[in-house]
C-alpha cells in the first residue's frame, strides 16, 4: 500500500492515506503490526511532503491505565447501586473522576469507597445532571429510562461519549466495530439496536460493552446474579452437572473496559468483553476444589458437553486491556474454608523442591486431571504459570512464598516460559502443603 501511495502522491492526500491505514487496523485480514508499519512509513513521507500534517491524530495508541486520568473530568453513572455499578464507580474514583451517580440502596457502600469525596449521589440523572459531563455510563441496556437518558445527552454539548453496559447475549459474533446482532428476540440485542438508532441524533459517540455473566466480590448490598448462579451449583440444587457452557467476565475487567473505551477518543461501536467461556463440568470442578465440602455435582448430565464457543475480545485487548484468570475469579468468589487451628501457621508455604519422579494413585491423578482441565479449556495440554500462581494462593486462602514459587515455576520447561504441563502441575501439587 505504501509504495502504491508513493507512486500516486498526486491523486491521494496524506490525510486520506492515514485514514485508510487507521481503518486497516480494525480489519481482521490486516494485522495491527502491518497497519502500524504502514503508518510509520507514511509518517516519514509526511515529514518530506507536508511537515505540518498532524498524523498522530490518526494513529491508534494502546490505552495507558493512569491513576489520575480522570482528574477534573465529570462523568455520570446510572445504576450505581447494582453489583456491577459499584465496581464501575470504584474504578472511576480510583482515577480521580468527579462522579455523579444514582445511589439507590447502595448509598452507604458507595460513600465508603476510597476517594468518595469526588462522588455526588443523586436520585436520578437527567439534563441537569449530565450538564458538564464528558461521559455518561448507563449500566443496564434494558433500563426502561435509557432512551430518555440518551435524549438528554443529545441536548448537552459537553457529552462526548455514552458507554452502555449490555451483554454478550446481544452479539452473535464479532466482525468489526458493529459485529453481527443476535436475533431481536434476545432483549439485549433489540435494546442495543435502539440505542444505536438514538445515537444518530446526537453529537456523541456510543459504545456498548458486552460482558458475560459477571463475577467478583460484592462491594455493596447487591451480590449480583453471578453469586446466585455459583451458589446454585454448590448448594445441592443440581444432582448432575448441567450440559452447557457459560461465558464469564470478572467485574473488575468489565469496569476497566468501560474506562478504556471512555478514555479512547476513537472508540465506538460494540465491544465483546468475555474473560472465558467454560463448560459446566469445568466450572463444577473448580468449585469442588475451592469448596470440598459443598454439594457440587460430579456426575455429568450428558457426557457430551456442548462445545466451547468463543467471542474475540480483540478490540479491547488491542486497545490495552488484559483479562484476569476466570478460574482464580471463581475460586475467589467461593466461601473460604473453615479457619485452621490456632496452633497452625496461617502462611502457606510454597511447594517443596520438585523431584523428577511423580508417583500418584489413580484416584488422586483423576482428581488432579479434572482440576488441570479447568485451566486447560482449549485442550492443549498446558496451563498458564500465572494461572497456577493465582490458583495456588486462592486454594490456600493465604499468600504463598512468592519467591520460592516463582523459582519452582521457572524450572518447569515443558510449556516454555509461560506454561506448565500436566506432569509439572501434578509434581507441584503433590509437593504442596495441601497434598503432603
């Protein structure tokens, strides 16, 4: 493309070439590296032909998460009393935004958040409240008053972007900024389409974030649907492991995705935001490991589990967002095991030095394989070292000797620098305090 451009400088402006390359970054067939290389070459040409051309305006730069990115900026949040709403407000306050939020029954919880002096609680958000706000966050795409809120945003010139929390259920697949809509019989899909129609009348950009089922610690009075769902799998409600898969997202990752999109000027459209899609047998295996005494089903309802469907998070990942381990998130949501006796140490030791030979009885090997498979959802035979570290600390509900654990993981070579094999996983687990 660059050489064709050089040959036809008289027929294409630098501005037009930059816009084409900027769009190329969003096209699946053109890698981000190739697009950035083209922009770099174009920049060299710009210096020779048009030194004053502001090429930087057309280059997409990854989001840099900054602790003071919101200083002096006003934003509005509806649904702040919801499970996810409190997580979003927390992330915004951490970045020093001036937050106007509808508190509902979570007023006390919101006021207890760090930097709550930057929080203004109101009974509703309308034209008066959005005045002066740069971004408006609506945390429920099914909110009956959402279209009225968008109309209010269209009347306020300060509003540059509206970010709406939707669901991955609204997206049939990811194919560029808009993707493929799920059928209109899916409520979130129909609601999203109505939002994008309303956005045509405003001067602001609209972005929808599409997470899976949200999991994480509750920061307010509402535990969220994810907590209820996890409880239903461990309270004896199911006699067998259900057939099916579940898309999951850590609440903190979804909240950070909202901030990323709001702080990235060019970001608009639909953003799939799924941490991981897991089968129910994998999910139940994780819960059994975290809660050995819970009534978690082990027998499969159907031995042929549904295939794992994936949604690409490329728009968010390319923008600078990273996702945490969903296995670790699930284990972190499970109630802690009963406290150890006072005479026992409360600090988990790292696994003992590894031996070359691994001897394990068949029953324990089957248990370890089921646990390993909760991480190895793609069936590659490997799991991430960072996943193991997060799991190990969560499993012990204490902080392990990080230095020694890192040293032992560094000795695991089967999966290269970032992964471990089942053989290495077994060796580490058999030498850990909980198995010794």
